[in-house]
């Protein structure tokens, strides 16, 4: 097969290496507009389930990825200066650039043709010269835009503003920190992804963003402002920028997942709010699912139909959970009156995928403390 992949992120690279590994006779080309060492963002998160899939499909890259992991089982919720810890949540973090470099090396080993600094400007010409064209080119996908009438995307810009930083302050667990300032409520999502660095994503509603005056601030001024908001959480460490900019989350859905011999993967196909930490996970699982369909189906179009039939219900379930989660964060100020334990419980159950019984199995001590707090409030 002649397989062209537009986009050298996790989904595109992983699908490319799997197809080349399966059949070295495939001509697999990945076209990426950026340089191989360019990356935006800091660390990404995996769950245990995703890791089992990675091990089954390509143990060599799995081993390299897991050797670079930072792992934890706790979610820490910081509210009113008090930290509430909930155990039984298994996550792993890795630097996004490290993940990409591992997948790039594996592609090179298998003979995938990686073409960096390559702009795929004539998508239709690339499609015509392909048995399969994969659009793995991110949230602003050129491939999706080219065949917009066929994919029928639904793009929804959400209300909150967010900005993705790093810091050398280490957060030993997925930490969700809420701080109030004169401007309003700020939430930070943070976790370590190597021995020296943590991701630190800050979000707030549009009113808070405007009241703070971020539209008039430089990058340095913005980081200084937010460092003051989270001074009790960052210690003496500054926030680190990597082309960091305030943006609104774009929720991406597509009515159709393929067109003739073209298919979308990852963020070009769907997005899930970062508050449930599933973007990279879903991208890699997309690649695995599509690869599996090519092993069991007949021709290209049949494989693509099967991919949508099998994978779409899974994605829709995640997107619904992510929608519930992002709505909670968009309305975080409505929960700030709660005491720390009820606040943490509300936060942990926001997506409707986790309930009281699930939390009780994960961390009986947390639920016992929550019950005591609720009973004390009722009786007082």
C-alpha cells in the first residue's frame, strides 16, 4: 500500500510505524510541517489501559515510553489552601517531546519515510497518489478542511480561556488547584512528567480573564501575574513558557470519519477537554484501532467503515464525559463556597464516570472523611 500521513504527532507516527511493522513492503510517508524537535506544550498523561494496548501492538516503543514515565496514583485537590488527596487513580506522565522522539526513532528503525518541515499544501494531489491518506494534522486540520462537506465537522469554541505552562515545581500527582483573586477564580491542572518539570495549565472564565487585563499583558507580565496567584503552590519557581498563549478549547466532532480513501485521526477527528487528560491517549488508541481494522477487513474503504463503526461509540462516550467535566470547570466559581471535602467530591464526580461507590472502592479513607464532613454539616 501507498500510505501517506499528514501530521507527525502521536496518532500519525504510531499508525505509520504499526503499518510499516506489519508489512515492510508498504510505502509509508509522514509529512510534518514542523521540525522534528519542535513541540508545543509540556507533559502528557496515560492510563494503564492505554499502556496495555501499546504493549500488545509494539513492545519496543512501549518499553522506551514506560522507561521515561513518572507514575502516580493520587489526585490532589487544593481548595481554600487545604490539600485533599484521593488515591487509587493510576496515571503516567511523559514529556510530549520525549514521546514524539521515541516514536520518530521507532519509525526510522522500521523504514518509515519521515519528512519534516514539509507543508502538505495540495491535499487532493496527495490523496490521488495514495491508497490511504491519513489526516492526523491536529485540531485545525487541513485535511478536514479540504473535505469539509464530506466529514461534516461540528466545531464548538468553549467559554473558558486556558494557557499551557511548565514549571520546575514538582507536583507528585495530578493536582487540581483553585485560587481566588480580585479578578475571579483560577484553576490550575498540574503534574510532573520527568524528574525536574511539571505541566501547569491555568484556566479561568472570560470575565476573570478580562478583569485581570490579560489582553494587555506581555508573556512575561502574564506569567508574573499568575505566579502571584499561585505563589503558595509554585514556591519560588517561575512559570515556564513554550510559545504559551491564551486560547479557548475547541471541541471537535465529525459526522463522518472517512471520505473515499481518506480518514482522520486524533485531534483532527475529535477532541476531549484536557481536564480528563485523554487527548494523547485517544490519539494513540485511534491509531491502534485503525491499524486493527486493516488487519481484519478487506479493502481500504471497508476498513475505514469498520473503524468508524467500532471506534465512534467509544469516542462519543469519552466526549460526553469530557463535556460534563469542562462544564464543571466553566462554572467552577459556583462551587467555591463548598468546604474542601465536598468540593473535592464534586470535582471527582463531575464527569459522571465516577460515582460514590467507585470512589469508595478506590479510596475508602477519602469517602469516610467525606461522609464525616457531610454528617457534621447536616447535624450542625
